[in-house]
C-alpha cells in the first residue's frame, strides 16, 4: 500500500465509524471513569486524552502520516472541510505517529471545530506511558538531565496525570488533560534527528521503562504530584496555594539545591529575578479589581511560612481590595512575575507608586511539590529518583502497580 493510500485508508476507517477502533488489549477510554483510586491505578496502562492547546487557534491543519502522506483540514463554518467534504469531525484512527506543525504525536488524533468561528479542538489519544515520555521531554532540558532526574520527573508526572483524570472522572467533567501549564507541558513525542539525540532518546526510554506504572501514593490515594521550575529556597504548602489541596506530602520543605547546600554551582533557574510592571499594566490591575483607574499602592497582607505572598492589598482612588497574589501574577503575566516569593519591591510595599513597580524575587512557578531545578542538582549530587521524591513529597510512597 503506498503512502497516499495508507492515509486515505486511515481516514476512511475513521470517518466510517463513530468511535476510535480500540487495539486489542488497549483501552480507548481515559483512566478516569472510576472514583476508586485503587481500581483507577490498576487501569493506569490505558489511554489518556490530551487537548492540544497549541493547535487551538490554527487557521488550517496539515497532518502527515509516517510515510509523508498528508491531509489538510480547514474550517467550514461550524464544521470541518476535509477531502472536499464537510465533516463534523475527523478522526485519524490508525495509531500514529502523526506530524502536525512540526510536532509529532503518537496514538490517534481527533479534530473537531473549535468553539469560535475559527480554530480547532484537537485531542491526542495515546498510551499513558507515551504521554508521560512526551511530558518529561517537554518539561525538562533533556540533554542536560541525568537518568535519575528523568525518572523522578516521570513518576511525578504519571502521578499527577492519574490523579487529575481520576478527579475529573469522579466529577464526570473534562476527562482530558490540557497540553499546557493548566496541566503539564506536552509538545508531543521526542523524535531524535541525529546520533546525539538518539542517545538522549534512549535515556528517556530507560527512564520511562524503569518507572513504568509507578506512582506516588499517600494512604490509598494517588498523589496530585505537582512540580515547578524552581522553589528558590523552600517549597510552598499546597494548602496555601489552592484551598482544595488535600495531601500531607504537598507541604513546605527546605530545598538543599536552591539553598546551595549541595556544593554545586547554582542552577540558572534558581537565580534571583526581577520584573518591572509599567504604569499601564498597574492601572489595568486597579481597574480589574475595582479600586479605581489608577493603582496607588500595593502591599502583602498574608504570607506563608516560606515568605511567599499569598494575598495583597491593592489601593486606588476609589478604595482598596484584598486579592490573592496568584491572581495578580496571572494578571501581570506569570511568565514575567515568575513566582510569589517576593523579596523586595521598588518602591517598597505599601509606599506610593509613581510610575513603575519593580518586583525582585526568587524561584519560578507556584512552588508546590518537586523543585525541577533541585531534581537536576540532587541527581548530580548522587541522589536517585526515589530519594529526590521522598524529600519533595515527604511521606508519599512510590508504588509499583505492575
Ligand atoms: Zn528548589
């Protein structure tokens, strides 16, 4: 069968049925239908559904199969246009890999029209372990990460995925994961292009194989094992960041890597940072939280044990408002205001703001759970994945369900 016919066959099979044809022994449904954690973990070798955020606003999609044959999908009003016909959805039902916009996806792809007048809702349905390999490749700089760093990240990511899908399945909502920081970064499969990258891919495969099916558990529940780029000094307590947090192991711990206690050069991610918010952004903040047209002062009114800002008071010409600092971070740009571990502001907290407000801080991300900068440094210092996880999720067990 030539390449063109292979893809046409895949489409024909897909469009002729309403469901993805399951492979023998594989589950197409996500690992989410049961509220019972034990049973859910036993099913953790099934498929997961990942919504691809990077394709949501695409004008058209060109999807290639492994032989290079391609299909083009465009919007046609509330439907899709593909192969000269209008379709409510296109399912690429054979197992990939598929290539879309320079990225490679294993498993199957389901394309539906996006919610608005343009764009697409693209769902990648793939085996949990293939997804975890993609997350580890997207979350870490692979060439510099050691095997134990990759193993620690794989176990944490697998735990998070199983826990999140379990929660969503129990609530019967959103039985899928997002491919960005709303869940975990996922840019598809890592595809090596040269000998050096083939060595890296082999290391990634060893990390996945040697942790296959292993998750963190606390009591009978799989841990919602969050992680972040760098804590800066001490991790955050999940209960301070999100009111629904329910795991003891997501409490604050000191970070030997960010504290420079390992005798290594500090990881760049652990370096202090600064960000200067301009007047226009500050005024938009004031308007958003209804304190008037201009932000006059800002000061923290609640901090956690590690000094992170939990709540701030915004003051403007018409009043003041108490706001969670995470909301301020999101409003000013979480990619610029990198964490809530603020050490200094200019002008100082609570003083009148003339034109700009400069934040100086440490760490990157929400600070809960595994510090990725530390996962790299601790592995360099000889810690294995289990020791790293035991430090950052104290009291949780790594459980092998194979
Ligand atoms: Zn740290």
